[in-house]
C-alpha cells in the first residue's frame, strides 16, 4: 500500500513541469502578501505599495523625514507607509500629536517589536519595553532620578561644575580648530554618570572614552541601511555579514561594560545607603525573590542604564553641537546672545536657571535651535494596543506602528527671533 502511494506521488511529481511549480509558488506568495497587507475600512491613505517591499523605494533612509514631508503634502497629516513587512502610520501636526499621545495615550502605550531591538534588549529597560514592564521601569526610574537630583538645585550645581571642566578642556586647545564632539559627549555623559554610576570621569580616562566611542558607534550604526534591512527581513539578514552584525557586537560590548560596573557596585554595596541608580536598582531587586514575576532583574538593570545614557547623553550633546553650528552660521545672532550673556551674567559668574527670565533673546535662540536641530524628527515609534480612531481614520490593534512626525514645515531661518521682543519672560520650555 505504502509502495503504491509512493509511486503515485513520484508519478505526479514527475508529471509536473518545473515552471508550473515555480509559477504556483509565486502566485501563492503574492496571494499571501495580498491577504496579509489588506487594509481595513477608513485606514489612513498612503502611496501604492509593492508586494513584499512595500514603500521601501519611496523612503530615503538617511533623511526619512524629508521624504515623509512630501507624502504629508499629498496625503494629509495621517498617512500610512509599509517598509517590507512592517506597516506604519505617521502622524503630523501638533493637534493630532497631542490627541494621540495625551488624550489617547493609553492606546499608544506599547512599543513595536523591532527584530534588532528585540535581539539586543529583549523588551528590557526603559525605551523598548512594553506594557507592565514599561510602567514598572518608568515609575522606578522617575522616582530614583528625582531622589538623586533630577529637577532639583543639586543637579543644576552638578551641571555648573561639569561646565567648568568643559571650559577648561576647550581652553587646552589653545584657540586652535578642534572637533568638540567627544568633549561635549564627555561633559553631558558625566551628568548622567553622577546619577547612574555615582561618579564623574576625567576627559582623558581611556575606559570611559571607549564607552563614549562605543555609544557613538552604536547610534551611527543604528540608522544604517543594513540595520533597517535587518528589521525588515530578519530571517535573511541574520545569516549575512554587514553593519547590522557590527551593531549587535557593539551593543554587546556596551552591555558588558555596564555589567562590569554592576559587579563593582556589588563589592561595596550598602542597601541602606544607595549612592546612585545602580545601587537603588539592586535594592529594588531584593524585593522580588521570584525573578520570573518581575522586571527587576540584572538584564533590565543593564538595559535601563544604557537607555539613560542613550536618552541623556546622545540627545543633549547632539543638540549642543547643533547650537554651535548655528552660532557659526549666524554670527549676528551669536553677537546678540553674547551681548545679553555679558549684560545679565557677566564673565565671572556661572549661569543658572534663575537668569533665564532676564534673557528673552537667548531663550528664543535656544528654542529656535531645538526647532531647527530636531534630532529625532520621527521620534521613537509606538504600537497601537487597541482599535483606535484618530482624525476619522481606523488604526487596528497591534498591527500598526505610530510614528510622530516632529518636523512639519521646517525652515532654515531664525524666524522666531524677529518676535523675541514680545516674548513673555517666562516662556514655557518646548516639549522634547
């Protein structure tokens, strides 16, 4: 019986032409892609997509916000884009962004599972965690950071102290041209280090310079085309060499560095006197003997510490470099800022937040730098957790990424400075 069945299958297979089998496979793949990518009623509009590839050829991966701006002009402030197998919705205009992330914030509380981030962080930490883990880690991080000075006078004093070290390091260059990248990175990261590691590092510390170099490399590789392809086609890309493999190795080195710091903390750790974020996290871990029921474990500690570096160092230092660039490009603005600093603060006194109300022009310049040097134009994506209606469009649960477009109508002029005389002296800070 089995022999007869085997003979029948062999005969059928022999009778099939190779091109017939290939055509059937292609048809099957196209049909599966069609049914997978079908859009529900009232879904946001967007450009026509290609099978399997989506809108990949309509996106400039180096400057995606510029491509998005053209699509927003054509399709409106809520548009849909497919990048490979990932479907996304991009939200523009301040009113819609406020509605999505303020009034409907519970609907956008989750993060999507990008293959690269999942491989590196496995949903641990602060940025790429989801659901209950994200709530626990965010609540703990905010409480701990406040305990160690965030939003208090003590943190301002740390910033003033570090600014003195930065000025001294710049002075060592003797007025010659130099790249300020790592000096600024060092200064900004030392503020984070004082909270996470309980100490600051000298600008010539080789181990700390290696940490900054790895962090800089990880950020650069994270936006590379190969990493984007890894997120789109992970099953294929994980077997291929390229920058995505370098990115994974770089993040592993960063995690190893933080792990060594955690081990050093354990040697002289006193749970009754936490010195920094790591000490406080170690104490929190002791409250949960069963590690399977909590997100407070060593892997989450490592990832949260790296997230604080990523969010606190790279963003701030990049913004400061934008400020230096714009001051060089607009010397007339630089002169007015310097004149206001000399008049209000002088050459000897350290600047402080108390001076801000007396410096409307400098405040306007800071706001304009933040607007023009928008360092995360599409922000970090969210995921829709429940069926949601936004601006009349239907966003189905757990199937769409929501990207916030922070770069609408960007101009390359200091436009708001013309109105600085009428600005209130206590203008609210721009939300990052």
